[in-house]
C-alpha cells in the first residue's frame, strides 16, 4: 500500500495518481481497493473511502481487458472425462491463454517485474501423483489465471451480467445490484464444485456472490439482534459504527451477515494490485467472509489477520510470503486457504485448528518434502490433522483468581462450605467430528479425566456436582479416585438407560454429586425424570405438540439431602444437580423442566426440612382474578416457610443470563406471555398464570456479575452454568474467577490441551447465615489460586 510522505492514512494515492488503494483507471471505470468506484466516487480514497461494494466493477471498459470468466478455467465437467494428464494440460493451456489475453489490455501486467516475479506464469508439465495432487494442480493453474487486478470482482460482475441477460434483459441493469438481487454461486464455479454453465446458475437456493452494500452515509449497521434466541446466547454486531469485533466464539448465527434488515457485502478483492503492505483498518472488517490478496508483493501477512474470525476463503497466492503467521489458525471458519506461488518452506502447527478447511493450496512453494508429500498423497484434511496432533501445546492459562466477597470470613470454620459445578463432557459426546479442532491425544478420555481429577484435587470443594458423567466412569474412576480424597457420591443416570441392556446402560451419562464424608452425611437421594413427571400431568395430555416435543428429551435432575455433621443440630442442605435440555429452539421445554425442578425441590423440602404443612402452589386453575389472588396468597405463605431452607441448585442450564430461565429462577416468577413460553399451548397449566416458585434464589455470581463464559466452542461462547442458592439461610463469601480472557482469545475453543471439557468449572463459597445478618455485598479480588487444600 503506497502513501506519500505527510499524507493522511485515508488519502493513499493509486498507481496512476488517483485517490484509492493502489487502483488503476481504464475506460470509464475506476478500480480502487474494494473493486470499483462508480461515477462520482473518484474522490473517495484509502480505507476511509472504501466503497463497501467489495465485489463490484463499474463500466464496460474494464471487462474488455480480460477473457470471460468461463474461458479462464478448465471446466470441471470436461475434466472429469479426461485422464489426469489431459486434465492438467487443459487447465494449464487455459490458464496461459487467459493470462496472455488479460495482459494485452492491462498496463500493469505488461510490467516485466510483475510477470517475472513469483507468479512463474509459464505452464509446466506435471504428472499428478493422486487425485488430491490433481486437484491441487488444477486449482493452482486457476489461481495463476487470476493475476489481473480485481479478477474475482470482475469475474463476478461478468457472471451477474450473463445472469441478467439470461433472465431476459439484453443489457445489465445496475438496479439488480442496488436491490440486492441474488446471483449464482461464483465461488463454487471457481473451485470446480459446480459444472453448471454460468448463464444457467440462477436456480432457487443459489448463493449470492454480489450483494448491495449499505449506504456509505450510514454510521452503523446492525446485522445481529440481541433478541435473536436461535442460540443460547445473544449478541449485537455492527459492521462499521462499532469497530470492536464480537467476542471470540460468539454464536455463528449472530456473527454472520444474515440480518433481515437488508443484504450485506462480505467479500473484498485486493488481488493483482502490486500491494506491498495492508492497511490495519482492513482488519476491523470482521464481517468479511472472503478476502482476496492474491498476486501482490506482500512479504508477510499481518498478525492482525486473526481478527477476521468469519473468513471462509483467503487467497494470498502469488506473493512473496515465506512465513505464515501462527495466528491464522484462529480463523477457524476457513474452508479455502490458497497460498500458491510463494516462498513458504514450513507451516505453523497452529493451522491444525482450521478444522473446517477443505482446500489448502501450496503448489509453487519450496515446501518441506514431508508436508508436501502428505498434502499430495492424502489431501488437505490429512495435513491439517497432522499439524493439529504434532504441535506442542501452548502455555497453560494463568491460575484463576479467587474473588473474596467477605475478607473477614474464616474459611476453616465449619459454617463455611464450598460448592463446585462442572460439566465434564461425556466421552461419548467428545467425538473427533464434534471437536476436531482439539488434538486427538488431548480429546482422549484417559487424558481428559486425569486433567479433570487434577482440577478437583486442587480445588478441594466440600460439595461437587458433575454433569455428563458416564455411568461406568462413575463406578470405575470418579467414585474410586474421589473416595481416596475423602468423598462419597451419588449418581443418577438419564432416562434412556431404563430401556437399554446392561452393557448399553454403562455408556449412558448422568449427574453425579460428591460430598466430603467428614462434613456431610446423605440422608436421602432422589431422581426427577422430566419425561416420567410429564406423563403424570393430565394437562400435558391435551397438548399434543408440546407433549411430543417434551417427551423426546431425557434430561434429569438429581437431589441429595445432606446433613451437616459439624454444625449444631446438623442442619439440612438440599443439593440439586441438574442438566437442562440444550436446544435453543426448545425454550418452552427448558422452562417446564426448570419449573418441575422447583416443584420437586419444594416437595423434598417439606418432607425432609421439618416444615409445617402448607397449601401447595398450583400453576394452573380457572381463569379469573379470584383464582390468581388465591395462587398469590399460597405462594406468599410458602415463601415465608422456605426462608428457613438451605438449598443449592447446580448445573448446566443451557441458558444465558438474558433468558427466561434465568429470570424465573432469580425473580421467582415468569409471566405467561414471556417469549420463552410462547410455544406452550394455552390449555397447559403452566400457561395459565405463568411460572412461580417459593424460593428466594440468587445466582452465586450475580453480586459481581456472571462470568463472561462458562462454555466456549468455535460456534458459541457464553455463560450457561450456574450455582443457585437460597438467600434466607446462605450468603456468598467467595467465588472462583474467570479464565484469563487474553489466553482464551488465543484459542479457538475448548477442550484443548489444558481445558479438558467444553465447559469450565465454577465454584462458590457460602456461609451459613445467622438470623438477622446481612452478608457483605462487595468484595475485592484476591490474588491467590487454588494450589492448596482449603480445609
């Protein structure tokens, strides 16, 4: 990127002296950094004046300097009928002819320095050693044919022109682009995945390659919605007004440009511009899905390219690259990475996290024979997996800090207890297909379980609630190992185990609660199967749709009734360990499961808590003010009673803090017209007056703010695990802090070599609250970690 001395960053001059990012002028078309600027746009320069139409070209003059796009490539349909040598020869001949035709009308391609540089345009005779090598050679020759400035943008424009003509117009109408009319799948044509003629690719479901850009006068454009509940989390994303990229791992649906407010441009073509550097503002365009930097003079790729987490295609072929930044491995959505004709000899192991990569182009590089041979013989996936499994693990994260809410608390006092909740990721769910960004050795259960046990041994909580524990692992591993540390445990398996054979039941996961036997004794354990509970409800039998939606979910909650042996009178604490349904499309199912949990807890509290009988709370009944008043009076009576109950609810609730589930547990009620209850049918009892529970519950982390995330994968990052407690008898005095965010940003997701699950453990410290006392709501973060026993 060229800039005169003393010139502002937004005023870079093009090669021909016109404002733009190294643009060229031909005919009545002005080509700048982002494709082409239309009439009246010539005064826009640099990143500050980039036309968002990254894949547009204005004016017919530019099209005269190149062959039609379909002449540049060997048609995939034709290749399939040839031998390997014939296919390669055809691709090479087409590439050479296209390059010559393009150079005839292009002043830039007439430069000997460009033609004799890293491109090496002369075709060579290569006999492919495998189908993977054959595909490499074909795509390699296509890449060489794209050396003209903004080749991809102009090819896409030609495609759109042909489509417009095919639809009946003799001339192209620019209003098609202004209205965001979809065009055919140019990307599939380029990669050889489609053999459909260019003029016949307007079938339903085709992917737009060119879409109307937002107005250049608009300061910001929202392409996400905080109310979008298709995923557990929600986020708002801006393409220009807010330069801050979304959090790493924010749900894919939230980050992609799929807003209903209008189409978005997501592709940028800077190819063939003889650029020697890239302006840093480019990497604030985190919405980009395709970036073409091919056939320039780039000696390196900036580390900041890792900010483009939505990239699916990156072409940096025909440059002077000798090193690939390891940070490129953070762009884990990449499906195509073309690095042809550079000076690359080695690849960073971090590219092993590109688990979606389908095509890695490395022909024309002096690559190490081991890597080159693996790519040619076994293809892209084999090379990516080799890099993933061969690399050394990154440095471990800093120790998580302990946040002290009450600095005066005596942690050795028997009235202080610690509780940990942890979804450990069942081995059956930890498949290479689901977590193929994680090294295979780090995904193996034998490795992960030892890491989990090391964490539990370091934290030494008084009560442990684990989710996704496999039945045989509870018996053969956790029960034995934790027993050696002074714990006893209870296990509840998921509902589907009841219909399986003995051998199959051992592989079903469930919830496990452990407690220190020196401090507690278990007087009762109870399993609530949501499926079985639903069968006993008459109102659900009338709700055919909901009944079918609910009965296919085998989630459970396990209750342990514990007596505190070291406190006078041995007070009772009720510990619930829950795993709520995961699917964000089934918010009504989550709400009903949680309502059932609170109802069951109320029944157990009456049975084992020494409470006087009180009228139960019914969520249904006849409509009318008198019925609502009666329900409210019953609820108030129960609330007074349950203030004397010490209860802790742990688990994976698969719901973010802005969900109806969080509101219901924290407020004690959820209105019947809440959006998370919309799928409930009107004759369901839960729909009559909304949801109610009599416990004064609070999330342990609420006083300082929920953690930024407890679950982190490439497609989601958010808080979905909680520890709830009754405020009448317990007060929070300390919390386990977050994992260092800067460290997490250098990973694509969990699990990895240091984090054994896609969840992280959360932990809270509670003190039995004397009557009339008020806990200190504020606190200062401590500076020590859990590398010791707290008791």
